[in-house]
C-alpha cells in the first residue's frame, strides 16, 4: 500500500449503529486530519492530530470520536449519527516540522457514509 | 475569519484550449500558502500547484499556472492545452499556521468539464 488508504470505501448505517472509519498513511508523516465533504459545501476540517496528540477539534458533535493510536493510523468512531451526517469523509496526512509549518497534505480516497 | 471563495460552480472548456478558474480569499495574515487541489471522479484529492505568499513569482507546474495577486487576494488557476483527464472538481485552499499545527481552508470548488 502506498500513500493514504481509507476503509471502508462505502458505509451504510442506521442511526443507532456504531461503526468506525479507518485511515492509514504509509508516508512517514506525523500529522493526520479528518475532513467532512458534503455536497455544495466547502471541505470542513473536523480533527487534527499532530504527533498523536489532538490539536484541533472544530466543534464537532460528540457522536464523532477520533482516535490516533500511532502516527500511521487514525480512526473515526461513529455512534448515533443523524441523516445529515451523510457525507464523504476524507483523511489526510502531512509532515509537520517545528518552526516550519509548510507541508503538503496528502489525501485518502474517502469513505462515502450514508446514514439511514 | 479566513474564507476562500470560488465564484464559478461549474466551468467547461474544449480539449486543447485554455481555461482559468478563479479564487479569492480573505485573510489578515501576511505569511500563508495557497493551493489548488484536484478531485477527479475517483475522489482522491491531489495537489495541483502551490504558491507561497511571500513569493512574487507565479507558480507553474507544466500546463498549470497561477495568477497570484496578493494585494487583491486573488489566486486564479490557468490550465493550458486542456486534456480530457483534467475533468474534475478543483478546490482552492488557503493554509495558515495555528498553534502546533496548521489549518487548511477550502473553497466550495469548481467543477471543470472538458469537451472533446
């Protein structure tokens, strides 16, 4: 595997289900991101992890719970979602250097989530 | 607040011709980076071109070039000799440092159709 991978690619779940999205980066990066992409809206940053520590939480509802067990893996745990949470969820990674924040984010293919 | 505006929801171009996608942004920062990302129908977001705000020279990557007007806060993308594979959603993005990481703010995107 190369780059950033995400599983599953498609997920359909009911509002009472619990599921998890997985992201894995094979680039040796130390920062990972979750984005939500809804139709006709800009990409929304949800969470940022830098050196496995959450450094950004953009007022995301608690029904979304991220987990970053190591620098290569990022999870998004989902529970009691709403139909309006249906969207494409993108994971990205980058290399963050102290004192030099210029770096390119590499994106995964996304998970298409449908909440019934 | 930092915002990115793409005023053209859809654009079309004939194969081999040139098209320009517009982007404006709002910021009070002096140091930042600007990006154009491409998202083909397969959904994997990839970087097309980047521009450092402190550089006056416009960035160029093969058939892709930008017109960066810092005072006007404008960052347009020009695609020369358009190819069928250029058909995609194009997102303009602005990056600025925040705390221990950085934030990437996206526009809503422009859907580019390339006609044979």
